[in-house]
């Protein structure tokens, strides 16, 4: 006669319960492994993104000459004009680039003949921001030498522009990496036609 405390356990039910327990354990291990792999891939992606953060590009896309006045006088050669420039900041990174106030310098030889202000702003991830600015160009600070006289007489004037945008690339709203964009352009101004020729930026 069986004791009341000893209940009969069906071997089939016991086997099924054991299989379910093992299946749950396997599922848990699978989920943990998948979670770990996802974390590794995520961290690797972030690391690669940070490592490959590049300096944005800063350049003059186009420029127009207005209010041009020049004098090829051998004793006192001079030039004055306004340049309407379309300046672009190209951000190829996967995070926003925010930059501070800056200045683009225009020079004839080694002498500054004009400056353009660029206000602080931001450029979205993998996008381009275009800014229109006007700069007054004048030879007031240039020595009245033979080269200046010859350039104006030839009606072809060479100018350089340079500057730097300092800022930060923001990655996934949790990381920042300091970067800068530099502008270095050369152009020739056809005084006779009142137009820009050979605009090149590095």
C-alpha cells in the first residue's frame, strides 16, 4: 500500500518539464550572448566613429565683384571693391559640427586688404552650410610700389584668403571632439571685366 506522502510522478511529465527547463536555460544563454554581441558591435561602431572624425572643409564657393574702382597711376596705384562671397562649411562627419565666431582674411601679397566675419553656427551631420558675406577690399595699407602698379596696369590682380573655424563635432549627444576647418583660397580678379577668375581653394 502506497503512503499518502508519496505521490506518483509520471516519468513522461517529468521528462517534459526537464526539457522545458533546459530550453529556458538555452534561450537565456542565447539572449545574453546576443546582447553581448550587440554591445560589442555598438561600442566598436562608436569607437570607429570617434577615431575617424575629420576636420570639416571651409571654402569659398563663388564670389562676385561690385563697386570696383582702380587707378593704374604710376605714382599712386590703388584699388577698391566689394566682394560678395558664398562661403561653405562642409561637414562629412556623423555628428553636428558647431563652430565659433571667426574671420576670413583677404590679402594682397602679405598685406591684409579686407576681412569678412563669419558668425558662430552649426552644421548638421554629413551636410553643408552656406553663408553669404560681403567684404570691402582696399589697397589703403599696400605700399605704392612697382609690383602693385604693374598688376593694376595688367588689369589682373591676385588675392589670397585664409582663416580658421574652431569648433566641436558632437557625436550621439554624449561625445565631443574638438576640430577645426581651415580656408585657404587663391583668386585672380580681372579688373577690366570686373570679375573673378581662377578661384581655387585647398
